[in-house]
C-alpha cells in the first residue's frame, strides 16, 4: 500500500508480477467463510440483491408477455387449422355434389329403363352397381307418392283437390329428387293434391 504525500489517497497494487523485479508476487489468501464482511461489502451485497430482484421482476414480466404471445399465436394457429379443415370438407362435399349432379340424368335413364322392363342382362348389373356406388358415396333419392308436400324439396308441376288427402300431398312423382350432404341437388317433380 502506498500513501502519497498529500495523504488520504491509497491504492493497492494487485498485479501478480512485480513490474520492477519481474518476479511473481505471492497472492494474499482469500478471506475464509469466517471472515466478517466489512460495512462497504454488506452495502454492495444489498445493492446487488436489489438489482437481482429488480432484474428478476423484469424477467418475470418479459416471460409473462412472451408466454401470452405464444398462447395467442397457438390459439390463432389452432383456429386456422380448424378453419382449413372445415373449408377442405366444404370443398370436398361441393366437388362430390357437382359430380353426382352430373350423374343424375344417367340415373334417370336407368329408372326409366327399369319402368319399361328394358333393364336386363349386363346392363342391369352395371346399373345396379352404379346405383349402389352413388348411394354408398352419400347420394339420397327421395320423392314417393303419398309423401307430404314440402316446397323446399319438391317442385309442384300440377295441382288438384282430393277428398283422399288430409293436407298437401304428393300424389304422383314425375322425377325423383336427390340430396347429398344435406343439400338438395335436384328437387323432386311431383303432382300435388290438397283437401277439397
């Protein structure tokens, strides 16, 4: 330790090598666990503790913000994935529905051939296979005499009065209707009778 002539200022040379002799200096032993901390050391430890606590609270706030951001992004992604799946189902159902709608004239021809007794042999096997396939895909045929008339699924092409019915009733079906996935692909063409 050196003390200049003015007094009051002192410093400790902590260099490991003596600059004048070039020899390695002996280092003083580190204070043991029994050594009592000085007043300055205690103050520095308190300040460091406060800085650590302040740093931890800032870290906690930042972690909370990042967690909230991550949860929001996760929820947005989950909603996006559900929306894409739902849209994919709608597009699939729409494509299948359009394809089935194109096959309706063929099914009508099969029905007319069956009514006239022309459905036999290999043609009969192909027709039954086609009808089974479209039914398996989900095409529903509807419209039979005696069904109650429903303007949302039936198209009335003639109207009559009859004492044999209790309400608007389909008495004849000129063309069957078809539904797919809850949507009407083609309304059934029917003759309607109402009570007199």
